[in-house]
């Protein structure tokens, strides 16, 4: 019998009793017997008696022995949730807001191995059959302030819970952490659970897992459930702070798990196909409709942890990488990449830079290892005028702002065309072949600081004074005019 039915039964019983008494006595009510009715307090006494009996019934679990409660609850949770609990402290019975037992410092075991420590556990029980602990019926669990430790052997712990029947029961997990560890028991990353729940959706006839989380200081929500034949697992992930939504469908009929995802970022849709094999994960990102030239291929290896991503694009939009609303910039600011266990390589080849087609043949090479992020060997060309190459580079966060620091080598391919493009007076058009310099670029403020400029292996102090700070906060046209004037001033100082 459910709580709702139980309450309805008792309320109807009380209501009928009161109605009978009122009908019996109020029909006799007149000015002569009003005093008699006031003295006759059968209604009040009956109502109070029913409340006392009901509360006494609800308080019966306070008289249960701790050993009986522990064994019964442990068995109930095992049968209904397939979770093996170990309790180290006694149970406290609480009547409000609904009858439940509460205990602290409990443990969840997975094949006799500890998988979680829980600081606070609430076990809600059904209101029927409270006369004996043998008849206890667990209707819900709330886990609070817990730490879960997952690895390649038990990573699917939360998904396997969806196999249980949540039609008449619920499970909630609040203010907890999931530590994902490698085989050496080192923490790879931490997922913070703000609040999550397992429940049965009557209209859709299925169990659903919904959770609000935070990872790398980025909040996200996830909703997961099995497909109709339970051969596939569907999940919907929403990272609203970075305007990214992911719809994922994973098929696990075979030993290797195959999946398809749809990524929606700023109204731009991309498709992903991937495969999971033991400790290895490979994926392919593409867009056949809007951008057929776009493709990314990558892989993750968990033992040892290593990841790589290779992409080919017709045009690359650097705003997606380092713009004010870019994912990568926000990701770098979390400082999660400082983890020494991360070994990641990103290589992207693009024909042009979006919104600035003067730059072409872009080859971005980045490497993240032991907390260091560099763009060494990244190359690009400025029309057929010059070639650029980054070395000794480092991306880091300084006072909350994203900064790129490094050395830039410029190989001049046609200095005459550069002078014509800049409209440099002919008397200043000296032959230049190589330029080397140190630079710092602030992505947030869009300011470039150039230092130690050398032209054809000679110090160019006069040029350095002109190009110390370059501010690119204006619009594209203003920046173009500003740079032309600035470079011509530098050339005149170099020639003069």
C-alpha cells in the first residue's frame, strides 16, 4: 500500500466519523440544547484520539532494535537498488518531513571493494506495516556528501542503476563528488554532483537519470535513459554556460561500443561517430551539410592516459578558439590542464583564417603535457608575402586573463609586395629577409607586446620602440589602417 493510499484511507475514515457525529448532533441543535452540545466533547475527543493513535503508529519504528533495522534495510536496498551497503553507525528515526531513517558514515561496496563513502544517508520507508521491522518497505534513498571512486572497472556504476525498477521508488544523490581514477589510482578528473535523481517516467514508460553537475568548473546537466530494446543508451548533455548541447546514442550490443552524437554549438550542428574498446576511445567529427571540408579525428587512451585530435578545415575561426565566448579559453582558465597526468596533442590544418583570408595554410600544433600548453611549430602564411612560425610558446592564465607568450620567426618571401601592400614610400623600401622577435598577446584585452626585435640578425631598437604595444581593440577596418600606419612608422625608423 503506497503512502498516498494509506493517507487517503485514514483521512476518509476520520472524515466519515466526524461527518456522522456532526450529522447526529447538529440535527438536534437548537437554543435549548446548545449548552448541552458544548459540554458534549465527543467529537473533539474522538478527533484527538485518532491523531494520537496515528502518531503512535508512526513512532513504532523508534522501538526497533538497531540490528534488526540494519539487516532489514541492507537487504531491502540490495534487492531494490542492487547496491551493497555497509553501515558503521546506528540509525536515527525521523518523522518529518516524511518517516525515514538516517545514518552517517556508510559505505557502498562493489564486489567487496569500497566504491563510495557517504557522510549522510536517508532511507525513506512506506507507512504501511510498521508493526514489525520485518515488514519495512524502503521507498526512497537520499545520498548526501558522498565521494565516489570510479575507474575502468566500475565506471558504469551510475548507468547500471538504471536497470533497477524505479516505478515505486526513487534515488537522489546531492552535494557529492565522483573521482575518476586511472589504474595507478591517480585522480584524472573530478565531477561534482550538485543534485541528481533516478525516477520512473510514467508517460514515457522508462527509468530516467537526471543530474546537475560541475566539471572543470563548468556547470552542465545530463539526462540519460535506455532505448526501448535496452541495446542502446541515450543521453542529453546541456552545457548552457558555453552554449553547447550534446545528444548521444551509444549502442553496446557488441564487445566494442559504437556511438553517434550531435553537437550543437551556437546554432552550429556537428556530427560525431565514435568507438569504445576497453581503455581506448576513437572518434570522428564531421559536418556533411554545412561544411563538408570540416573533419576531426581523435583518440583517447586511458592506460596510460594520452589523447590526440587532428582536424582539417577549409576556414578556421579563431574566435571559436580564443574569442570572448570561446570554449577553449574558458576551459584553459579552469586550470584543470595543470594536472600532470594530462598528455594531449591538438593539430589543426586550415586553408584560411575566417574573416581574414590574407592568412592561409594555417597549421596549428599544440601540446599539453605536465601542465604546460604550447603552440610550438605552429605555422601560417600571409598571402605569398611571408611565412610565420611560433616557437618556445606558452599559453597560461595571468590575473584571470588568457595570455600567449613566445617567439615568432618571420621569413619574408617577397618584401616588395609587402611594401606595396603597406603603401610604404619607395625611399624606405630596404631589403628584408628574416625577422625574429619575442611577443606576448593578451586574448582578453587584445594587446600585443613585442620585444627583442631582430631584423636579419641585427638588433632593431628603433623598431622595438614603435612596436612595444599594439592595441587591436578597434573594428577590422580601423585595425587595418592602424597596423599599416604603425608598420610604416617602424619601417621608417629602421631605414632612417
